[in-house]
């Protein structure tokens, strides 16, 4: 059933003593109420969603009584199938009906505007008396417009019902989860209270720790690890300057390990990774020092290569090489003069 094709029951009801236009207007009231109720901003969102769904369902029931709801929509809502393919096909068909209804309403609107312009143009030549404009309107066109509007509202109502149902399910799940999390909050408060008591115990132990000579603060991660594990004393002199992370009771920072209990407690609060042997600043300074030495060495080599004594030395070496080559060439020429080509081979020739 298309958006502009009224059913037989609705067409019969249209011409009863209810009157033209009043029944479609009354049937659209619950839809607009449900649509506006959903947009209300209140703390109890679930209650708003329930009220909106009740009004939309009332609108759909009125349309079912008027036989305006498509049969496939009624069957799908009654069965409540969870088939994804069927739900997708239903949404596609609903979208097509919605677009067809919107196009039909736009067409009726343009048709009325054209007729209005024609009436205004004809009124200039032949004035129309008051009350005759309504008689010129087409009752069938008005009924078609109302039925199309109701069909469009039906499509929107089903879409809005699906959306509100999903939102309500999500909010109910969140509410249940938050109610369960209340017990977790109570347990967390108990743990926080125990943590505060432990911190107060450490502070009290640190204030009561007897130390005669204050030691220097632990300033190296590896040194702190040695002190905590008993391999070194906090009073030993060291050359590290960066400030590492300090683990263990507060008494380790300002004093020595006063008892075996504190040493064992200090071993508990340890990181699960290897502590660094130097800070990022120290590593950068060391790399910068290596780079400076390398640049200084290259600069020195370049200066030596460009110096005058280095060039004179190369020139002298080149001159010595030239003299040796000349002497060798002269000796070779003298030998060729003393030994002409073919000398000593006369007995091997046929005429010899």
C-alpha cells in the first residue's frame, strides 16, 4: 500500500459524520507528542524514553485501526524476529516508503502553489467573492496530502521506536552496572583507609628513627639499590649528582636502616625493572664529549694537511721520485745504445 493510497476502511471513515480533516489531525497528535517528549532534557532519561514510546505506540495503534500501517510492519513487530537480513530488508523498505511520501508531499505542495498563483492571476481579471476559494480546493487532494503525512509519520515512528528501545536498554545496563559498582566503591574506600594508615606508620617510624650523623641524600639509582639491599652504606661518598626515584620507607631518605624489619620492608617496595646507571643528562654530556673530541681530532688533521711543512715535504718527495725516474730512464737508454736490436742473434739467421 503506497503512501497516497488510502485503505477502504479509512476512505469509508473519511466520509462519515466525523468531518473532513479532523480524524487525520487527531491521529497525528500522539506522534508529535512522542517526538517532542523524546527531546526533553531531564535527569531521569529512562522515564522520558518510556513516555515517548507509549505515545508512539498509541499513534501506531490508531493507524492500525485506520488500516494505514503496512502489513509487513505489523507482522515484523508481532513476531519480533532477530534475523539481521529480515531487519535490513525491513529498514530498506521503510526508507523507500519514507522517500516516496516526502516526494509526494513536495509534489502536492508545488501543485497547490501553482494553483494559488493561477487563482491570484485570474482574480485580477474576474474577482472571486469571499468563501469561493475554499470551494475551488480539491477535497481528494487534501485527503491525499493527509494520508501521505500519516504514512510519513508511521515510518518515522517505527524508526524512532527502534532507536528509543536500544537507548533504553543501554541506559538500563549502565544503571545496573553503576549499582553493582557501589559495592566496589565501598571496598575501595576501605583500601584507601588502610593505605593511609600504612603511610602514617611509615611517617611515624621515620620521625622516631635514631640517627646521630645525618647522611647525604641518596642521589643515584644504583647506589640507592645497593643501600637498600645492604651492599653499601648511605654515608659513603659518591660522585653522582642526579636525583633518582626513591623507593622504600621514608626512613631511608633521611636516615640509616635502623632495624632488620625496615630493611625487609625496603626490599618489598622495589620496581619491577632495572634502574638506570646514569641520567639522560649525563648520557647526553658523555656523547657530546665524545663528539667534541672527534671534531677536535679531525680539525687537527685538516690543519696538518694544510700546513706549509707538510706541503714542502710532499714536494720534496715528489722531486726525489722525479730524479730517480730520470736516472732510470737514462740508464735504460744507455743500455739500448750498447745493445742494439738483434745483437747476439747473428748465428741464428740464415745468412749468418
